[in-house]
C-alpha cells in the first residue's frame, strides 16, 4: 500500500512502526484519518484538548450521530479541539501492543494520554471491555484511583451512563442526559481548573456542581448480606444526593453539524443524517430510549431544510436518513419528505425512513422516498399476539402491520424485515406461535396485491427475534430475564414456527444477552467483573468471532459473583437499585404503575393524547402537557397526521 506522510505527534520510532503496521493489518483506512471535513487544529492554539473515544471499530463509531454532534460542537470552540479515537480491531491492537505503539487520535496522531480530557460515549454494555483496552493502549491507568495529577480526566456519557455504576471504578465523571450544553460547561470547569493548578479532586468537586454530572469518587456504597444494595450516599459536601439528567429544551436552537467527516472506507451507515426529533411519546414498557430521551422535541422544518442543504453540499452524500426514535411521529413528516424530494430529486439524493412504527407508515411518504432509491422496509411488531403487545404497551395491531406492508408492496417493495423480542414478561408459547402467524400473513399480503402493482422480484421476509433484556428506567427494570436454557428452547420452537416459504429467521445469541442484562442492571461490583474479563482476554465482545463466554463466566467466578443474581432474579419494589440516585425525569412511581398495568394487560395512551403523569410534567420541559396535539377520543393506533 502507499505510505502516508504528514506531521505526526508520535515520535519517529513510533511513526516508523505505525507505517509498517498499516501495511500488515486489515482495513488500514480505519487508522489513517485525513477524511474530508475532519478538523485538524494546532495544539498550541487551544487551551483544552478532548480525545473523543468510541469503544468499537471505526465503521461503527463513524456511523454514530452523537459523536458527530459533539465533535462539531467542541471544534467550533476557538479555545478547544476534539480528535477521534476508535477501538482498533484485534489484529491492529495486538500489533500495537507488541510494537509499543500507543493508541492515537486520527487528526494529529496524539497518544491518548496526551489529552486534557478523554471522553467515551456509552452506547452498548458489551463494549465496556473495549474501554479498558483503549485506556491501556493509550497509556492511561485503568482505575481512576490510580491516576496521577497529570493524567487526563476520563469522562463518559450516552444512554448507558444512566446506570454508571458498572464503570464507576474506571470513569472519573459521567455526563447524564443530553450532551450539547453540559459538554461546554464540563470543558470550562476542567480547563479553568487545570490552568489554576487545582488538584484532580478539587476539579471533581467543581464538576459535581454541574447539573447532570456524576462523580463516582464522591459517593460510597454498602451492601446487604444477601448481596443487594444497602446504601448509596455522598461522601463529600460537593456531591448532590440526586443527579438530575440534562435536557436540551429547544432542539431547533441546539447546535448540529453542518459538515461531518466523510470516510474513505465503507462504514455501517454511510450517509448524512438529519435528527428530526428527540424522544418518544409512545411509552413502550421495554424501551429504555423511549423513557430516557423524554420529552419529545422536534426540529423545525425550516431548520431541517437548512441543515439538509448544508450537509448535502459539504459531504456529497447521495442518501439522507431522517433519524429519531419514531420518525413517523414527526408532526410534518409528509411535508418534510416532499420538500426534500423536490430539492434533491435531480441530484439523485434518496431519503430513507428508519424507526418507522407500523401504525404510521404513510403510503404517500413511501411513494415519495422510492422515487430515487428503494431500500428494504423494517418494521417492529415486537410481539406475536395482541395480548403481549398490550402487555408491553406497543400500541399497534395486526391490522396496522398488514396495512403497512400492503401499502409498501403496492409501492413496489418486496423485502420486509420484522423485529420481534422473545422472553418478554408473561410470554407464552401462543405468543411465539403468533410470530409465525404474523410472518405468514405478511407473505400472504404480498400475494394479495395485484400482479401489475407488486414487484416482480418476489417477496422476502426476514423475521428477527432478539432476547429481551430488562433495562434501567423502564417499567420492566424489576423483571427477571429468561435463562439461557429457556431461550434456547424458545429459539428451537420459533425455528419450527417460521418454517415458511419466503421467510428467513434470525436470532441473537442468548449468552451475550445474559451478560448484557448483568451489566445493564449491575452495581459497582460488576466493574471488577469487567476488569477480570478484560484481563482474561475479553474485548470486542459484541463481535461473535471475538466473544469469549467461558472467560466471562470465569471472571464472575474470580470475583465471587453469580450472573444469575443480576440476570435471572426478579427484584422487589423495595430493593434499592444501583441507578436510583439518577433523576431521569420519569419517576419510579410511574414505572411501578406501568409495570402493574402490564401484569393486568392494560395499555396506557400516547402522551400526545394527554399527560400520563410520568414525572416530566413537573420539569416544565414537556410541551405536549401544555398543548397535546391529539385528543383522548382518537384511536390509539391512528396515524399522527393525515
């Protein structure tokens, strides 16, 4: 391969070794940087340096919208810079360690330990061993207690930060909630503290004063004899008893990237992304994101069209994705799609609609988006029977699904993906059989469309069944997960139920889901398990070719902990949960009410039809409480627009 040249911050020997390494590893483009729209600043011109770490490979990290927002936000500051670091693949990581080449940033080739702040985004629990691997490769002490005054301050944010305790031994400060505003405040406090010569602990105390920032070192934890959490208390006057999440109230006014780095190599989502809204009003009881990202906030049409123009001009991408938890709920979706298609049809720029609910697929929108490029259609019924969909408060019916796929087939679609979960609370064999029945009805819906209207490619339905993982801040946070043996039995049954012509069945590894449950609801002791697993060679755990289940079990044994205690045990309401000190806006009382309603198979209306009292109504940030756009008399599954 052609050797790269440039101004490197690694020393000459490290540079030489790196050049040689890049000639021997798979996908060297992951490590060279220099992408269009990447930002390379002079380190001597700024007062604070931020190393943004994504604890997975380049292809995954460069597809993440949150990283692009914060990268743009920090680099817009004249006094700061942000550079990107990703988890090297196993071949590169091994060779870097062997050759003593530190983990380095893509922009200026700085070793991780040269930054003032090192930040991780926490997107998935099974990437936590990667965090330890990156710290070690970056020459930063893994445990916070071992870091010296000159070491970087290690911070983290993202959805998994809402239960920060499993990573408490390794992370100095967590940012909980929306990051656009608190990121500026965090940089200011650390920059000013460093320049004033404050100790790390004094900087931590100042960070603890920021809303949405949690400092693990300022809290003590004790346990009962049965292993449950006994107490969680501040050990310093600077630490608040409760940490309240941050909320960006006006999404239209919030900063959003007008240019994003364009990779030289293919990534998972290689396109420009418009975040049209944040949050969800539906109240699905299994969905952590739907609870954490409340309240719903929409970007204005004017702002979205402005951003679309700037992103298209700065990137040249030919696909634009409209991103949110439920894109079909965006108030002006048909008008937005029409405006985008009118703007970009001649440039052959396509518009895709991820995260569409099956009750708000709009035929007009489907017809518009297929004019340039027709991608596969993904729908999430989640459960096979109406009873179980009501238990999880999905708020959709079989009729919604058949209407949605029929509209799609009439518009020329032939490929449909259906997402389900198995192991949901109260699930029976009838619910599993229902998945097979639904898949068959989708195939039948294709053949019910007249031949002249449907695609000549034939229908292809893919049914995927993931394993239910109970998550913090959901009504099911107290639930037990199915055992691995039970999951295997259900998967075998589903294989039989889905032996249908034109239907493929995919399933998730139950062992991985069990560990995800252990970590997602884990306490501070789980950090020792993560460390033990990493010491046993675990990393890149979400990639099945690297996943070492036996070593994870050995790590639990090393620490004297039982995975069943975390995964398979139903928790009583009076048990202190490791994440209860976080105020996510959704109250524990509301979550308990929703859990009890699930047991009674009772649904809760979409909060756009009136407030359900989740707790955010007391924060003054929920516009739907003030002016709900839908009436209680509307049908639950009615589209939210004409």
